[in-house]
């Protein structure tokens, strides 16, 4: 699956699980790390885990599996690494503290409203 299609599928999963403040940063021109960061917040630890599980479940159905998953046992940040797309699921306090959007302010923000329901 191409990185843009993967990113769109991930954002749709997040939207389906009512993720808060969903953002996509196109970082491919800035780093070889990945093409996209997909960032959202959850309202609670169970909500964050439900978002991550939804992404895992839906992508596994089409043969996409994360290269790594970190933070599933914490209550503040879950990271899913799909190679070309890196997913960050934060609680509100951690998102503000780590401020990924500020750190990657040179990245282009993609408007997800074009394809999410």
C-alpha cells in the first residue's frame, strides 16, 4: 500500500473512533524517517488504546502490520510505526508537552477533511 493511501486509512480509523484534534504532517521532504506523521489525542487511556487497536485491526485486514508499537501500556503516548507513516496518539497533556506539531513546524499540514467521514 502506498504511503498516502496508508495515511488516509489510518486517519479514517482515527475518525471512526472519535479521535480528538486529528492532524497529518507531510514530513517526507524534511527527513527520511517517514512520509507522514499522523497525530491525534484521546480523551482517556481506554480511548487511546481503542484508537490504536482500531488502526491495528483494520490495517491487519489488508495485510499491513506495524513495524513497532510503543507505549501501549502507558497512559500518555502510543506510537505505531508503519514505516512510511508514523502514528502518534497522545493524551492532551502529553501532546501539549511534546508539541510534535511545533517541533515539525516546517512540515506541510494535510487537510484530512477531504476524505474522512
